[in-house]
C-alpha cells in the first residue's frame, strides 16, 4: 500500500520529490523515485506489506528497461509468478513485480490478468511507452493532469494542485491509459441474472476474505457493529482467531454495544475507543484536507474513519479488512426499500457506479492518512458479479408485509452471528457511532442570514445546508485554487441522491 506519483514526458518543471512530500502519509517506510532521461520520472511512498526487505519500488525487469510503481495488492500474484517462473527471473517476492513480467508477455493486456486493488504507473524505456492502470472497482485512486505533452499522475489530487488546477481528472475504474492507445476500458462485468445460491454467496465472500488475509504484517478488522463489518470480522476470525477488531464511537451508542457482542461471539480481541463531539470538531480540518471533499455525507463518516484508522495503527496493525460496498450491492439503504424491483436495480447501479467517488474514496483517504491499508472483501470482482446481478427480490424481500433489505446476505450468514445482529436494521456508520450528532453543533454556529448570503456567494459550488457551508469554507482554505464552478462537487465526492427518482441509463445495465 503506497502513494505513487509520476511525471510522464520530457521538459517537466515540477520536482517529483515535492509531489511525493504531499502524500508522505500514504507510506512512511520508504520514499524513492527514479528519473529517466528524456522520459520523465516515477516515485513512491511505500507502506511495506509484502516482502518487507526486498519489495522497495520502483521495481524493474531483468535488464532494467521496464520500471513500475504500484499502489495496492495483487491477490493472485503467487499464481501468476508460478506461471511465469520458467521465462522470468524475479528480484523480490513483491506482489507488484508480476505486473512487469506480465507486461513483457502481453503488453497493455497485462492488466486483465490482475485480481486485486491497484493503481500503477509502468514505463517501458526500450519502446518509449507508458501504461497507467486502475483496478476494476476503483478501490485504489489515481488522478492525472495533462499539460501539453507532459502528464502528471498521483494517488491524490493534493499532489497535483501546485502544478495547475485546470483539467485534473480521475482515471476511471477498470480503465488504463497508455501512450499508444489513450484511455481504454479493459474490463466489462458479465451481464446476467445470478441464480440465487446461499452457499455460493457464502463461499465467494469467504474466499474474498481469505485472499485479503495475505500479508507479511498483522491484519485486523474495522468492526462497526453493523452486519457487513461483523460478517467480515467473523470470516477473518476463522482464518486468524488471534486477530484484533477495532471499534470507535460515542459512549452508549448502538454500534458500540453491538460491536462488543459480536467480538465476544466470534472470540476476537476487541479494541474500543470512545470519542466526543469536541474530538470530531478538532479533527475536521485534517479530515477534510485528506478526504479532499466538502460533501457532508463524506465528511462526517471520514472523521470517524480517521479515528478508527489511527486506533489500528496505534496498536501496531498495518492492514484492516472492512465492510464497504455491501449496501450498494444488496440494497442496504432505507431510502431504496420502497422502490419497485425494476427501479431498485437502476438505483443500485447508480450507487455502484459512484462508489469509487464516495465510500471507497472515504475509506482509502482516511486509512492512508493514518498510513494504514484498508481492504474490502465485498469488492472482490467475483463476488460483485454474483451479488449485484442477483434478482432484486433477493435484496429487498417481502416478508409478513415488511420489506427487508439485504435479505440474501442475511440469510447466507444467519448462523454465523447472533440473530439480533443479522436481522438488525441498517444504521449509517456516522449515525450508529454517534458521529452525526455533530450536525446540530455546527449549524448553531451559522445564523440564517449568514447562510443565505454565503449560499448565494458560493452558488456555483452547490451549497445545500449550513453543515455543507461549514465544511466548504474549510475545504476552500485547503484547496481554494481548485475552485472550478460546477465541477468540484462532482469530482470531490458527489453522492447520488437516495430518492425514488431513477437514472434511466442505470436500468438493466451491469456495473
């Protein structure tokens, strides 16, 4: 897990070391970069997870003509390594090194072989080519900016703002950019209706958790007390009963009480930290800087996630497994419960399509702000294809006149956890932990006249509440030169509105 940067092209004036300094929090074990004559440079801040001794990057092929920096984990690297062992020599046990040798064999198609969460920059010095790529779900971030013939690439936008603010874009999930082809979508999920099979659901998610236990350092979990993180924790505990689970929340809140019951039930070490509203207010400027957003739905959850991330690193854990993504696949939000089954698929498509800009963005930025790697089993590509394509009646199930969300997931794991947890109604993370209580405190600091005046002043930036205004002014202090009217809200965390209106292009499509 790392922060990567790149300057692709000659004649660039920016110091790559300065770009690395802005994302030093993403990996404090090693900062390295390599400059190439008439070609550019690539660099990395490394958080050592696999091959602690020999896995420093940039990595090179046998003759030094291909170089790579990669952020993330390649879960099937051992299988790829075995297949290529007869024709390639490895310099490390790093999971990322297989990308180089796949590229030597398959060129740009190398990315299609990877199972994992990743963003990478590869330079082919012999052929004068560059390839950058991002995983199918967008778990790992990658932003870029073109300036004439030079492309600047980085894990976070903050590494690009000193170069220039116009034209900063995210590389979309499931895409690569190459100097010979431009932007290409390399993966397309299978479009089908899955046949419901509770055993298959359980097997796929169990395998996804097992893959994500791969590490040369300690792995823990975030345990919020909700269904999703509890299932992940229970499955991870089967792989490592000595694992630690981390919970943060306000004293006496529902999530805190349920998380303790779950930890006791599955028998893991449970590490808990209580926080206050004053703690949240103190962390807000830092959280907004790291999340790079002023959307309230993003910010309140980000503060709580940052607290959980720091709790994990304080206890020596470098990797955590988390429950993000299940609500978007299984219809876990109360706002979609009343939709018709046809409408439900369209709305969930919209949520899934934006996940890389919302929940996955929050998790990546806040965990990496604490130099922690967060892995998301529900985003395993095989599991996503099965779960998203389930019939809508398996997600919102009619039972005794009541519509129960996430029914298929609950049924698949109802014998793994306490009954009261499995059939507990969905509660948003920042609500169940108590974090949402900050809203009234913030709104009391802004009177109606001030709000209306500033809402008009900041009209292009879509200020929708006093809470959003409060966050926006902090965000503006960090990123004021990024103020592109009409664009910043979409780029920096635009959650789809959870209302019955349906985006027509989402109906009947895959993710």
